[in-house]
């Protein structure tokens, strides 16, 4: 996918989603992609669409464009709900916040709403970042995870992982934020979250973080005191991602490369583990 609008190339923070329903002139099955088209003079969040499963791409719209007087740090999450589509990102443009989590909405993928805050704290130096969202069917709610430098830390975690639950993915700003803590261990930095139907009547919420090779799991619909930590064979890495296979829901993929600041150029590599077997492996195994 190449930059068709700015002459700056698509340089960072890619995200993709396949639409399960039609939005505007775009039919169900359209693949959407977003990313940061930027260089020193500007930063832009652009939306591209493919009706051919990614073989060809067409520029759809610019969600926003801005001179680079306030750098945008993004872990863009793109998804839709009930014919709305949202793009979620970390935003440094607000003079009241060093960084906040925000999103913008669209009903046609051409025009976009004003910025809507998802997680923003009164303390300017608090810097929530890296939104990732997943749906929990038994609870009929969405979960948002993010890192929170400035959040409570008593274990040395620099970027403790927090989460919120909401019945509407566009209304996390009204939800309460909880921290994941298990036996004094605080997952930290660039979290990722998925849900698997395996693990009991509630299924299992699975969260990864950058500082640990283990994963955090919750089989009680996200109750704050019901988190567990389990070992995995996948090493710790910055911005590890997770995926549960629709046809094999007990299979959890963990994808990562290097730790933050690691100078070696490592390839992406992955592990596929059984969710059920992971419950038998306490952290440290």
C-alpha cells in the first residue's frame, strides 16, 4: 500500500480491518487500512480501502492532517460497530494533555467527527497510550487496554497496563479504569488484548505486554481480582500482538520481534500455544 495523497509515503503505525457490514458506498467485506503518512513537515492519518482483499488499494479519506508542531504517537486500532466506523489513536495535539487516547467516527468513511476523548487525565504528565480493543461476547461488552505511564506502580513497572469495559466501543470515556495486577506483578507497556471462547462459560480474556514473556488471563469477564499470569514460550517484545483463530479457538498466536531499544534487527517470529494448556503453566515456568 503506497501513499496516494501526500507524497510522503506510508511510514508508520499500520492497522487493518475487514468490514462485516456496509458503510456508506463500501460493501461488506471491504478491507480498510490506516496509517501515519508523515515526514518532518506534517503528519496525517489516511484511510485506504480495498474491495479486492488487499490486491489493490484506493485512497478513501484523510481523517486529519496537521503540521508537525505536535507529534502524534499512534497505535492505531480500526474497527466498526453498527454501521459506524472508528479510528482509535494516541494524541499529543491537545494542549491540556501530554498525551491522551482518542478516536474519531464516520458513517461513510469520507467525513469524520471531531476528536472524542477515550482516556484523558487531568494531570498533564499522565500519558495513556497504545489503545487496543476487543469484544467479549458473554459479557456483551468491549474491552480497551492501554499503557499508563503515570499510573500507580509499586513493582518498578514504568508503563502499567490498565483496561476499561464498555457496552459501547465509542463510549469508553464513561467507563472506569482498572489496573491488571497479579501477586504483585504488574504487566507493563504496549498491551494487546483478545478473547477466546475457551476456558469456561465466560471464555478467556488474554492480555500481552512488552515486559514479560507471560500472558495475563481472566476467565471471569474481566473482574479485577480474577486475573492470572501464565508462562508462554514466546519471548518478551515491544508491541507483541495476539490472535485467536476462528476455526481453532484454543489456538493463541503470539507475534513479536525485539524488545524496545534493542539494536539488533530481529525478524518477526511467533508462537502458537493452546489456551487450555497455558492455564497449567504458572508464570516463571
